[in-house]
C-alpha cells in the first residue's frame, strides 16, 4: 500500500468511527504495522484534533528482544513528544497459574494494563 493510501485509510477510519477530536490510546507492539499506524495518526493529528497516547505491553515471552521493542517504542515516541505508557507482565506464569492458553493470558494481561 502506498503511504498516501495508508494515511487516507487510517484518517477515514477515524472519521467514520466518530473518533476525531476524541482521545486516542494506541496499542503499539513496536512492529512495523502498529508503528506505521501510530506515526500516521500522530502526524495527521492537526486534522484529527485528538489527544494521542501510546500504550505498549511487554509480555516477557521473547526476553531481550521484547525488552528491545519496549525501549524502541519509548524512545521513538519520546522524540515525538507523545505520552507513552509501558508495562510488562509474565504471561507464561499467568497462563500456567490460571490454566489458560498463552494467547488468553496475554489478552488478559493487556486488558488489565
């Protein structure tokens, strides 16, 4: 998808869901898709008139790589002066303790965040 098309798609989605002018909390993994989405929303914000904050959750499954993702997210959005909130949780332990799948435990941990 061309950058212009991505920008238009995201902005149209915000408008069609009546989110323009409302606070937006963006869940960002640090991967290219969520980073692109967040960057488009932040750089388009004068048109959207929304307060934007970034949320990132480290599931502590991928060790140093996950820590690197958390650091990347914090530093990237600090440069853009966007409020960023990072949390972490031991999803594997939560999964075992509550006898649930890792995916369900990860979802639970993110929702609690």
